[in-house]
C-alpha cells in the first residue's frame, strides 16, 4: 500500500480545560488529583433543584482564546443542553453551546512541516462544562464514578478540515497549545486531560476537491500519539478504498499500546443529543467594551514575539523560535537582556545552560535574570572564563547568591594583573627550557602546551588572553 | 411550644384530605424544634407555612410526589424556604402534589390523590393540590406551591383560596425541583390576599444562586387602596368563550361590576393567540421536562428498582417503575419534540408561538390597560376520575392559566363566589414585576366580593 496519490483531510476538535479556580457553574475547586467526589456540591452533582451560575473568569478566558484565534466574538451567545445518559453525567445533560456559540470564524497560523507558513480555519469556539470520570478498572465487575471533574470549565475549538497530513495536524495542535499557554488560559496537559483532541479524518485522490466520508478518531491521549493515530487511520482508509471498499462514517478509538484503531460499538455512538437552549441560563451577553478590553489586554502572541525577537535582538529565526517557545522563557530572556546582557550572548546562555537546568528542575528558571546578565558581563569583561562561568551559573542556580561573590568564593576570578601573570609565565618558561628551545626552533604549536602550563600554574585563574600575550612577548624577547 | 402543638393538631385533623405527606410524628417533632429556633423579630414569626413536596427542605423529605425520589432528603434547602425561616415562619410539612408537578388534579401523585376540602368526591385541582386543600380547609393561613402552567391558581380557584404566581424571575427557583425551567415559579396560597401577599413578599427578591432570578429588591407590600380610580382593567374576549360554565360567567360578571363600582375603567381587549397557548405549552413544558427529569436514573440517589445487571437496564427499570404514567407520557412527548428532524416542526415553532403570545399581552398593556381580569378556570372543581382517562380534557383545565406562564407575567386567583357550594376563582393578570398593582386590585375586589355566596 502506498500513500502517494492520496490526500488526507483532517479537522480537529480540541477540548481545553480553562485555568480557573472554580468550576464552570458552581464554586467547587478544579484542583487536579483530590480524593474522588470531594470537590462537589448540589450544582455539579446535579441534585434536584440546583441551578447553574456561570463563572465570569471562565468566560473571560474563553473570550481571550477566541480573540487570540482571530474569531468574531458574538455579543450574544446561548448556552444549550446536550442530552445523553451516562453515569458520569449527573444531570443527564451537559451544558454547552450549540446554535449560537461564543465565537466563530478565526484562524490559527502555524508552520506546516510540508507546506510552510499557513493558516487553518477555526469554525467555532464555545464554552461548556466537563463530565465526571467513569473508572472501569478499579473495582471488579463495577464501575466507579468520580464527579470531581463534573462541571470543570472547557472550551471546544473546532478547526475547519484544512489540515492535509498527520504531521500537519500535530503542528497545528502544538501551535494551538503554545498559544493557549501564552494566554495563560490552560496548562494544556494531555496526560491530565486538560487538553483533549478528536480528529475528523477522510482521504481522497490527490487533486480531488470533494470531501469524502469521514471518521472521528478518539482516545488520542498524548501529543506523542497524535501523528501516529492519524497515520494509522489514514492508512486504514486508503487500504479500504484501494481494496474496493467504502469508508463508513463511524467513531474509531485509538489504542496506543497496539498502535491500532478500532470502531466504537455503534450502540455507544447513536446519539441524538436533542440540543435545546438551556432555560436555566439567560443568553450570555458581552458588551463591546468588555471584548475590546480583553483584546487590548492580550499578551504579545508567539508568532509576533518570534518576529520581534529576530528583528530587535538580531537573532536568527531558529534562535528566536527557541526563545519564544514558551512565554516564561521569552520573558526570562528579555529580562536578562534588559538587565544589561548582550543580546546574542544572553540568547546562547538561555538556550543552553538555562534551558538545560530548567529541564532538570521542573521547568524552573532558577538563575535570576540580573544574575545571568552579570555572568554574561563577567565573561565578556574577562573576569571569568567560559568554563568558570558555567560553574558559577550552576552554583547560583543551586544555591543563589551574587555571581561575582560566588566566583570569588570559588576562586574562579581570572587574574588580569600583568605582573602576576608575568610571574607565572616566567616560572613556566624556566621549568620547560626544552620546550622553549623547541618552540624557538620553529615548533610554534607548542604555544598551546606552554599556555596550558601557565593556566595550570595559575590554577585556571590567569586571564587566558593576557597569559597568551605575555607568553608571546616573553618568547619573542628571549629569542 | 403550644403554638407548635396547636399547628400540628390542626393539621392532624385534616389528615383525611391526604394533603400532607409528612407523618404527624415527624411534623410535631420538627415544629417544636423550629418554634424554639424561630426569630421572634421576623415578619412571619410563628406563621405556619406548608411547602409543596417539590421544594427542597432540610427538615423533611422531598419526593416530588414520586416513587423515584421516595425518601429523598435534600442536603440543602430552597432559597424560598430559607427566606421563610429567616422571617420566623415555621415549615409545616410537605404537601402532596401531582408527580413532579405534572397534572391538574393531584390525582397523579404516587402517594394517593388529595381530597377536595369541601367535597370528598372532587379533586382540589393541581398540581399543588395538597397546599391548596390545606389552606382551603382552614388548617393553615398560607402554603407554598409551584406553577408551570397554573398549578397554583387553578387549585386556589378550586379550593376557594387566594393563589399568586409571581412574575418569572421574582422568586428564586433555587431548590425548586425543575419541571419546565423556563415556566416554573414558586407561588403562594393564602386564606386572604394579605396572607398570600406577605408570604410572597418574604420569598421574593434577588438570589445569586439563580441566574434567571432578577436582581431586584423583595416585593414591597402595597396597602389596601381606597378606590380603583385610575385603574384600567381589560377583559380579554378569548377568555369568555360561549361554552364557559354559566355560573363561572355569572361570578365573573358580578366581580367586574364590583371592580367598576370601585372606580376601575373596564375595557374589552383581545389576545388573539390565546387558542394556541395550550398546545404551545404542551410542547415546551414536556421538552424541558424530558431533560430535567433525565437525572432520575437510580445512579446517585433515590431508590433503585430491580438488581440491574448493567447500566442500561438500571436506567430502564428505575425510570420505568419509578415514574408514573403521566410523567412517562410527558417525557416521551418531550423527547419526541426535541428529536432531530422534529425540533423545527415542534419546539422551534412553539418558541415562536410563545413569543407571539407574550407580544399579545404587551400590545394590550402598551395601550393603557393596567391589568386583565378573567375566570381562573373554565369550570369549578371536577370529580375525581372524571378526566383521568382523557389527558386532553385534563390539559384544557389550564386553558386560562398557561398564558401567564408562557408570557412570564404575574397572575393570581381570588375567590369570587360559589356554585352549588363549590368555589369559583377570578384571575388577575398583571404586568411584569408590577405585582403590587395586581395585589392592590385584588385587595379592592376581596373587600367587596361575596366570595362564599352562590353566583
């Protein structure tokens, strides 16, 4: 089987948990990992007579996401009930939005690995509440239900079928994740379920324009599986069509252990959700002033920041991309530069030492920006060698403190006093008469050896540039 | 303490009505505790108020007249109940009602029918029949009921008491077990306009727990007006059809004459979409009910029926056996009208018609009419069993009351006479959030109408 001659058409429906303290329609905590059924109240338990009250912060975050995606935010949107029976859905319906969503018609700009810079259409973005969690593997022959998650605020972002490969879908998703993290509206952790994605997939002959029957791929629960799951499903569909069969409209569940997809039992998916406007909530009205305020309050978004970094700090696009991959790193880098560090040197330090250290320490950027700026300056001014500076960085990261004081305490400050350096040089020349003689006979590569001996004599403290200059002068004068 | 005992004794004496679901022993115990805790400074201090069984209370179970919630104890109480208690009132038990407030006769309770206080062969109306019967029997000065399509006014009319349904959004629905959420309001029964109005005043006002409750101060109690000079009262011709019961017509004509004598200007008006109100109601209310009642599945609370092998059969047995026939009928109708392919033909059209019905009222009020006067029901209390086999006939007993729910307007029923000993109610429909004007007119009418005389 071959994929050449085929085109894949993918649209993604992404559910994102909003970073709020309390749930969408009640005051219960959204904290992850609490003992089962401890973060619940009459509202999120769906007890008789309880009523929902919308969480203003969740609405604000949803509006910001919509604006960052260039969507039209509607002055009036309507909550709707999505009705279905499931034990972890305590009201027998989910409060969502249907005919009149919060926002429509946006674009996500991203870099496709195949097609370069492009935009994927965003059809709609709406607000809804999460269901609880059914746990099937905890008790034999029984299902346990944890309703801590019931009522947690979500947005659903529906893309147009604009993606043309599994790799492109992955790039879209990573860019979306980066954007939402920048906005501070979600931690986008697929493993914790705070970002979930379902994919609509179909295939067609290259050059065709019609949309063929699609399937919905679910249960993609890690970024690592997005491309794999979609590739498996694409290949399955191509095989079906090439062997003369037809793709059925159905839901496919991805199994990451086997790297396979299997159809969901049709019984589970034959839902008629009987949507209708939620009578317990008035339409959601947003004033133009509120929306404008959120718009003007948006942070600089990743692509804009990347372009600005490249221009303002004369960085390569690759470096700018690394430094703007997360808002925290970008802000850290700029603080280092604002604290006086030279832009390219600061970039090098952040991309190597700072990011490596963060990776090993829960993504914490442990060296304060002014301290890193000082380290950069100490290297530039000749006070620290690069190697010594790395040691100072590690020490400051682990224990804090002023870099110069730390360097002095560790005895790493370079000696730039010509008299002192000259004394070391004289000692070395005296102790290595043979090598000096060979050098004078034309073996100039021994300069490296002699310089090394000077550094050793100084216990690494001699300013290497000064040491080399003095060494060269003495060897020349002694000739 | 003696107050609590006297209240319990009075309620025990009318046990034969089957109006109260709370056992006498539990009631006595709770009333004693409540009397000890009640605030002596509250405006309703010591006043016993019974509460319909679909309103959540901490003191008593809340079964909604249904098997599916048999023995259910709410861990929280309705805002209206909390406000009553804060005003010093005593919650005098839970009253029998049609299951989940679906019915017009209180024959659809899983706990047996309620007897009319004046004629044991007849129904007290419904769905708040227990509350109406208790107040009608004289055992209590006031009780809470709930309305979705006339469930306070119709039984008030049948039992010869005052019943008020406030504007949608006047009283918090928090803790009122939902039937048709866009129509539901807690209402009050009183022996007199004053008793009903002062209870309404206490339970009204903003509640941050109910997004559909208006951000307004509690209703200010109006005083009894000296005359109705300046009031323009409209008589919608659609509410006086040729087939109207002659005694009801006579009682209404007498009431109109009395309103006029007190200075009100009377004007005939038209609400042209009235004929569509009942069908519109019987699409919207069941649609919302089908969703609101989905939560009664036996998973989290309430009894489970049969040892279900899997979750699907648990749902089927709990809902099949836990709900009565009228509730099942409405869930089926509601599910149908919301289904893909039928939504536009039924639910969407019903919403459009609802807007037209509301517009009818606005048109009349915009032309200088302050209030409308109509009969509350087409007939006095009917006999038990008379309409049980014919749901449509039962539904039509709400024909004059459902419009106020669809339009969200305040409306009330007050006794205006009797026929063969059975009470007849007259209805006042007011403008949104102008309950005070409606209550003023009711005071004026109450003062002069021979409420217990034959019409």
